[in-house]
C-alpha cells in the first residue's frame, strides 16, 4: 500500500509530507484521552462497588486522664450496633491499619508510641439512616469520634469521572474535526497542484472515481503511517505511566491496567483514523471534480 503506483505524482507533494505527523499527534492524543477516561471510570466503579453501603468511624486517642482507646472503641461500637439499619460494625485490626499506612509512612513506622486513631468498619443493612443523628450520638458517647459517609465523596468521584468522560469525548471530537480539516486541505491542495494532470486523465477517459481513488489511496497510506507512529508513542506513554503507578503504590497514581476489550478499543483508534482520512479524501475530491468543467 505504501508503494502504490500513482498516475498523479502525489508522493512529491509538499503538502502531504506533514499529514502523517498530524495524524500521529491526533491518534496519540485520542488514545491517551480514551485511556485516561477508561482508567478513571474503572477506578470509580471499583470504589463504588467496594464502598457502597459502608461507613467508617474514626476514634482518635485523647490525652491522658481520659478513657483508654479500647474503651472508647467499645462505646462507639455500642452506639453503632444499637442503631437500626446497621448490619455490622467491626473495629479494624491494627495490622490491617498498618498495611494501609505502610505505603505512606514506610515499613515499621506504625509503632506503639504513634498516636493512631482506631477505625471501625460499618456495613449498612440497606435501610435509610439519619447520618447527622448518628454522628451526634457518636460524638456524645465518644468525644472526638468522626463519621465518614462514603456515599458523599463517592458521589463527587462519580461526577468527576463523568466530567472526564465528557472531556475525553470533546477531545476526540476536536481531534476528528482537525483530522478531517487537514485531509480536506491536503486533498484540495493536491488537486490544485496537479490540475493539468487531472484534466489530461479526463481527456484520456479516466472517470472521476479513478482520480478520487488515487487521492484516497495516497491519503490512506499516509494516515496508516501516522496512525502507527501515534499508536507506538501512546503505548510507550501508557507503559511508562503504568510502571510509575506501580512504583508509587500509595495511591498517588491510579492503576493503569486495562482489560482486553479496552485495549482492542484503543487499538482501533488508528484504523478508524485511517478510514476517516481515506473517506474524507474521496468525498473531497469527488465534490471538487464534480464542480470542474
């Protein structure tokens, strides 16, 4: 395909030399936008499945002269287990809490002298609970206790994920529009440069679709080259981000792992870009030829 014989000297056109690089940039941006949207959406869904219907109660240690932390935890458990609509309330073991803090503080940083609050994992039974009333009862029984309702910030996270998806769709639309405009410019410029050759082909009996096929094949080859370049660059960027996310396991970066269906969707981007470029070139040339005398 890259070495197709052309009756029109399209391969020597200066206007077509930058087309592969423009397509490469657009494919690169489109793949990164789609991958970012997929990763954030997957993360939001995982958190929604894992934290939906749960609460967390934090019981901080207080200065000397106040009840011990274990007694404060038992008081909080009494309030929680007596509340209708709560199916389970269990204190988080210290080793589990240490596993959560190790990525941030380092191995062995959680010692007995470090004043770490106790955490209580609460599972809801599915009924509606007055969170404000529950929080007030907890603070009355255990001064300093804090109730974390996961639904509040999960709602914000899902809203952010939807906003990122909308931005990604906007980027794809802009990238597609820019690609179409570039192909239209290249095709019209090629027709203007080789107008005399096109007229000669018409005199020899070549139909418009034959001339359009020349441009279509030429643009398709350039778009495929650009798509391959953009895909390779995007793959290298995603691999680098995945490795960086593995090194910073504390959650500073989301997991960049993608499933097979998502990878196939990303791999289809350069093919779609090439087909879009070829169809645009054909339509542009056919319309231009129809207006020629």
